[in-house]
């Protein structure tokens, strides 16, 4: 037998995944292109798209509005699917309803 028989330390994959994406830059890119699908990264697990959809990525969550994320062109590697990550941000609409105004025709 060659190589190490010990598994990697817990959390290593997640830590590497977090370090791989500059989420602040992604948030700026998405904010610059509202209501459009933006290609964020390649070779990303479906779980990353799920985390974006759930609001677990703070810079994207802090934008407000609606965040959508999908993985396309996926391939199966072991038991995990990897593909291209696309994110779309729809800003929150300003309410068209206004507070009732007082009648200016006072007698």
C-alpha cells in the first residue's frame, strides 16, 4: 500500500470551497447585471447552488431582493454533481402602494 491511509481532516473540502469563490466580487457582478443570469464559476457542486438559494452566502443574501442559482452542464463525479454555476438577482420592487394621504380640502 502506498500513500496516506488517513482521511483528510474534517471540514477541509468546505473550507477549500469557501476560499475558492470571492463572493463579494460575485455579488458586485450580479448587482451590476440585475435580472440577468450571470456565469459565476465552473466546476462547482450542486450543493453550492443550493447554499446560494437558501441564503447561506452572506454577500449575496445582503443584496436583498430575490436570488436564484442553478448548476448547468453537470457531470457526476463519484456521488456528487459538478457543473457551471449561474446566479440571477432580482431587486426588491418598491411598493406601489402609498400611505393614505390626508384630505387637503379642509373646511
